[in-house]
């Protein structure tokens, strides 16, 4: 199976746009004025350059914004695999049973509010390092 990267796909699109611009520039038989077509294609080419620049950035700062209890911490935990299975004793049908529950690792306080600022840093290996920063 042939896999095409986003870089190859963008390069191919840009090459096609350049060919079309060259073709229209040399063709006087088009109903729409040539400059409108050429400007439109050049605009698309500029947008592809911008997309290419954005996609080449390897590091992003992200923020999760929302009202209390909307799942920001839960989303962070699941996106970055900050979850773990825990054995929990529960009463089911008047019988005590051990069950496995999946819980998020970032702690929350009263009202399920994250109790600290969270800064996530990628590590050199295939894991992440999380440092808790307390307000001073």
C-alpha cells in the first residue's frame, strides 16, 4: 500500500495550481477574464503555503476552556492516556465484589474541579512528564 504524506500531498496540489496558472496565463479563449482566474488560483496557492507552514510546527500550546464540570480534565486525561485501571470493591446485588474501574490520573477537588494548574511536557521517550505547579 502506498502512503502519501501531507507534505507530498501539499506539494502535489501546489504543483497542479502552478500548472493551471501557467495554462490560463497562456490561454486567451477563457470566458472569465484571465486575471480573476489567476488571482483565485494564486490565493489558493498562498493558502496552501500557510497550511504547509502551520503543519510543519512540531510544538503547540493548547488550552482547554469551558465551564465547571464540562470535562476539560477528563479530555486531557484521555487524550494523553492519563488513565489507569483500579481494583475497587463494590456492593452489587447485596454482595461485595471486586471490580476494575478506569479512572483519570489528574486529581480533582470538591465539585470535580481540577485542583492545580496542569503543564504537560513531552519527554524524549514515549511517555510524558507531568509537573504540578502550586500557586505561591
